[in-house]
C-alpha cells in the first residue's frame, strides 16, 4: 500500500485525484471514436450540438470509470498496476467515487437527451450500466471471457456519436461497434501475454490465468481472424471507400501476421526474446484501431468535395 494511504485523515484530495477517477486515457479513446461516429454520419450536426454531444459521452465514460474504481477498490489494492489508483492509495474515499460516478452519469444522460435525442441518451445510459454493473460487478470476476463480452462497453461510443447525428442506428454504426468489439480481445490478450499481472492473486479469472498462455495465444489468432471480415465489411458501406479499404487491407494483414506469429510461439521463445513479438503485436493493435477510424474520417472529408466513397 502506498505511503499516502498511511497518512492521516487530514489529507485532502486534489483535482488531479478526482480526474484520475475518470480514467482519462480510456476517455480519450472514447471521445475519438465517438467523434468519428458523429462526423462520418450522413446528417450534418450543428457544431454546438456536436460539442455538447461529445462532452456528454466523455463525461459518461468518466462516470463509468469512477463507478468501476469504486467497485473494484478491493482488488485494485492487491495488484501493483492498480494499487496507486485514488481509492486504494487512500487519496479518495469510496463514497466520494460512488457519488461522483452517479452524479456524472445522471448529468451526462439527461443533458444528452435534452441536447440531442432520446436514443443517443439511452445508448449512453446502457453503456454506463453495462460497464459499471454487467462488466465490473459480474463478468470481470466470474468468467475468463470477461474482456470479450465486457468489450461491448468500449464499442458503443461511435454508435452513440452516430445516433447523436442521425437519431437512429444503421449498418454503419453497428459495424463500427463490431470493429471495436472484435478488436478488444486480441488487443488486450497480446498485452496480457507479456505483462506480468497479479490477476490470479486478486481472484480475477483472466484467460492467461485460467487457461494458460498457449490457449491465450490461440485465442488471439481466432479473434483476429474473426476481426478481418468486420473491418473489410465496414469499408463496403456508405462511410467506406477505396482509401479506407486500402488502409484496412494493409492493417489487417499486418495484425493477422502478428497473431499468426504469436500462435506459433511458446513460453521458452517468449522468455528468450523478452516477448518481443507480443510487444510488437500490441503496438500494431494500437495503430490498427486508430488507422481505421482515421481512414473513415478521411473518406468523410473526401465526400465533402465529391470524392471518396464507392
């Protein structure tokens, strides 16, 4: 436990401690994908309405993070990676985190409903519920496929952004959701293969802990193969086009090659080169998602000038 947790009760949390509750790094990905979902939609959105919509989605993501930290405080204390978070380190009281999470959830959902439409607000409310309750309170501690099903929470933002603009759901927004949903498992498991975690000690049934690294390597390949048609299928919709498809082909071949390389390795090979392949594949997975959504934005920009698309 950190030194801060040993301090007396006179310690007062600062803004940085409260901001850390919102998981700003996760929030940045949420904002980016939601913004792409909004901008590539076929319906123009007033800049102020768009700003309020993205703000609400960001606040909702932060609320989910606070609620997750409140619930997971017990296991966060047991893991080195999370022991310095605001609650286990003693900088923020659990009740404060719960209050912040609930207040921000209500604010984000209500304001989004008033500023945009009921569907977008409903999707945001469900996303918060799914991450805080379904994933954090149930899936995370009950099944090694927690990251597979729980990945849905991180996949909703572009669908919400699309709903802000259009008031509806379409094949395009569903496929943007599916792209992130299918990308999450191989991305996370590639990381889990080279990060020395203490999930087992905390009682969290991650795949590497429950089924071993060989099984995890096979799962990385299986989910990467399943990801390819989703990424290419998105390129055939109204928001895709030749540029997106070229990017998708290159990135999927790159990611797939890495997944195949991982599947052919064993623990001895990983230890020998200090997980060089797994680290590289994890980095590729980061470029992968960013490149696909950036390509969608580029296609949308081209269409403004009568270019792009099919």
